[in-house]
C-alpha cells in the first residue's frame, strides 16, 4: 500500500484562516530581541577587567574556529580601537601564521598601519604582501595609492616598475601611465604605453593606447600612428577586426579628416567584405557571430558617413557595393546561375562607364563566370546560356577596352572548350571570324570559317562565309562554297535559290537555269514551292513563256494545288502568256479537275480568283458566266465521332452547292427551299389572325 496520506473529507473547513490572521499570530509569538547590557566603566581597574573579558572572549572564538579570518580581524580591530597597536599587530601576525596566503588579511593589516599613519610599517607590510602574492592586483593598487598619497613619486614609480615586471593586466599599465600623466611626465607616460602595447600586441591594447593618446595625452599624431601600427604590425586575426577600422575611421572623422576616413571605410569594405552577410569568400576563415554583427555595424556607419559627408559618387559607390554583395551571394549559392553572372558583369561595366576604372574587376567577374563550365558535355541546352558569357566577354574587350588581340584569344579559348564532336555553336565561329576581319586579318578569318565548316557545318556559317566572299567580289570562292554547301544539305531550297541568284547577278543565265533544273530534280526538298516559284519567276523575267508554261505543266504533274492553277492562269493572262482566252481555258481545266476530285473549298478559291481576273480583263458576259458558276453556302449538321468511332454529338458546318452539280443535291436543296417558304407562310398567317383578334376586342 502507498504510504501517502489520503484525504477522507474534502469538504471546506468550517473555520477559514486568512493570511492576515497568520501574520498577526506570528508577530504575537515572536520572541523579543535581547539587547546586551551597557557596560559603564568608572576607573582603570574596571577598564582592565573589561579588556581581559573581551580578550578572553576573542581568544575563545579563535580557539573554537582558528581558521575563520573574521575572528582575527575583529580581535585586531578591538585592539586598535583601544590604541593597543602592538597587540593588534601581534594578532595579525598570529593570523598570518594560520593563513599566510590570504590577500584580504594582508590588506586589512596594511590598512591598520595606514589608518594610524604608520607609513613605514605599512610599506613593510605591503612589501611583504606583494613579494608573497605578486599576482594579486589590489595589493599593488593599495601600495601605489599609499605612495602617491604621501607624495613620494620616486618610490611610487619604483613600485609600479616592480609591478610591471610581473606583466599585469591592462588596467595596471593604464594606471601607471595615468600616474605619470598626473605628475606631468607625458614622455614617460607615452613610453609606458608603448611598453604596454609591445607586451600585449593585440587590438585591445592598441585601441586603449590610441584612446589614451587622443583623450588624455591630447596627442593626435600619436593616436593616428597607433591606429596605423595596429593595421600593419598586428597579426591578421587581430588587425582584420571590424572594431579596429571602425574606431580608426571614427577618430579621423572627429579630427575632420573626412577623406582619410573614407579611405579607411573603403579599405575595410574591400578587406572584410562588408555588406556580404551570408556569403563566405573562398580561403577565409569562418567569421563568428559577434564579429559579423560588428561588421554590419561598421557597414552601417560607412553608409551614415557617406550620407553626411559624401557626394553623389560616394553614395553610388555604396549602392554598387551593396549590389555587388547581393550578386556574390547569388553566384555563391548557384555558380551555374548564368543570369546572375550576366547582371553582375553588366553592373561592373556600367560602373566603369561612369568614370571609375574598373577593368580588373570586370575581367575578374568574367573569368570567374566562364570558369563555371556546365556539368554535362552531352546536353547542348545547358550550354546555350553559358556560351553568351564568352561572347559578352569578347565584346567587352573589343568595344570598351579596344583590345582586339585579347578578344581574339577569348574566342579561341571558347572554341577550344566546346565539344564539337557533340554539338557546336555557329555564333561563336562567325563572331570570331568577323573579329579577324576587323583586325584586317582576312587569311585567319578564312581559315577559321573553313575550320568551322569542317567541325560545325551549319547553314549560317555557309551563308556568312559566302556573304564575306561575295562582298570581296570572290565569285569563284562563292561557287566553291555553294558546292560544299549543297553537298552537305542538298534538300535546302534556300541554298539552291541563293546559288541561282548569284549566277543570275553575274549574268550567267544558263548556269542559273542549270542550277534550278538540278534543284527541282532532287528527291527531297524542304520548301519545294519556294524553289519552283523562284524558277518560274526567273523564266518570266527572262521572257521565256514556253519554258514557264512547261514548268507549270511539270509542277502540275507533281501537285494539283489550286494556287498553282491560279498562278498558271494568271501567267497566261500576262504579256508573256498566250492571252486571256488561254487563261480562261486554264481556269476551266482547273475547275473541271477539282470538280471531278470533289474539292469544294478549292473550287471556291479558284472561282473567286477567276472572278477577279474577269473583272480586270474580261467583259460582262464572261463575268456573268463565272458568277453563274459560284456556289451557294448551306449550313448543315453531321455527327461528330472520336477515333474509336463513338458518337460525340451533332455539329454544324457549312457546305457548298454548285449550280452544275448533280440532281440529288438539287432535290435536297428544293426541299429545303419549300420548307422555308412553308414556314414563312405559317408566320404570316399567325400574324394576320392576331391582328383580327385585336380589332374584335376594340369593337
């Protein structure tokens, strides 16, 4: 069973006790404090008896608790109050035998001698104390304080020198320097602070030295020298602290040296990467949270300084620094974020345009950007954005730095980097070749384009190479290039047309015709309609009507498209053709063929073109004949089905009824016309009956 008491009756007690009642009872039951009786002494004998009793009391306490220092101190204090100094000293000496390394006991002993103006005895006590406990600072402080109070400067300086030999903390050195300052010995005080800085080479000691020199010694040059020495002489982990730069810049600002302060802020911004919270530059140790907070405060102080003391250029420099930090954060998070690299480089270029020589920074950004090669050498999609970094880099060197040789080297490095066996980029080859041309190095441009044809072989490279040679008037080179072009891409109708245009431009009609013949005889073409059109237009320009007619006939054998028939008929109506009658016959032929094939949409297009032709070159009779052939558009319904043949519902569509079609369609059309007339008659009858009813109601 559980030993815990169980509450049997949970009902409230009949008599409730308040807090006030509890406090009142406690006060009433409190025992009275017994006050010691006042001892009145009337003669020397009673006084000695009282002393014996008190000493016996203290001796008993010491005997009971010998290690308790408070008993010894009270005993010595009692003897001091009774002017028994020898007894008091004897008590302290006995206490020191018990615990000689207690600094508090030595301090009380020395204060006894000092209160009663036993200076030499106090010196002896303190001298014994600091020899035994040289690391206890307050004993030294008491010692030098006593010597300064009695005005013995040489002895006080000697005590400080003895103390400094033990390499005390910062406050001891500051006390020594301030002592010399109070005595008016500023040169000695400066030497002491220099000894302090050499003894403790840290940012804390240098900062205290500089502050002392500025505010106490009033030596601005010495303070500036100390700050500069802190940045130069200290170790990097000490000198590269935000508070060092912050205090140095604040010092220069207080002295009115705003340009020096600005230089310090800029140096700190570059060295400590201010404003770049969240990014860790490569090769730098991790920054603690406290140091990062100090750096943020320093950056805010820099911004505040520029707002108060700076000009437009200074404020813009801060904005650019902030943007640079943001871009650094983005590219550090994702080195393959090429859009961030583009924006970063553009920002640096714009900063350079505004008057700041930032060439090295721009080049550094571009070099870092192009170093982030896409991870895969198989997928071209990953390279499409990356390749523009090289292009922008080369354009920057060429257009802004006017360094064509460096731009050419950039293109060469990019070409060597691209895996041409997997994929290539014609833009790089073309831009590099055009750069050679601007450098007036035509031989290198031709070699590079020839290499591009072998490794890349894209259409754009051929067209640019041909345009270059054509601009130079090298027709034979253009022919050779077109030959290689068509060997690699015989299906390219644009290449055939351009080749033929070249021959036509130099007056080689037969060569042009031969090229067109060779082109249309190819088994596979990407845009044959364009090629046939160019061939026909060429023959029309040459005035060869028979050749044009033969080409149309050949084309109609391959395709019976309505536009071919329309073009054929329109050609016959021109001066090169046989005349309007032949054109009408051509339209009629086309109409008959399409009628047989059941091509209603094409017949409508043909009749519209025929009608326009008759309006332009025919008479009223021929136009009326064509108008009589025009169809009537009828709205109909049909069942819509899916791929499996399932019905999806009815849909409306427009159909065409031609006058010269069969009687079945005409019968259906007559039924529809009769139904429409019957509906109109019904509507007219209903309207007349409603009018008669209204007249009867009025009567």
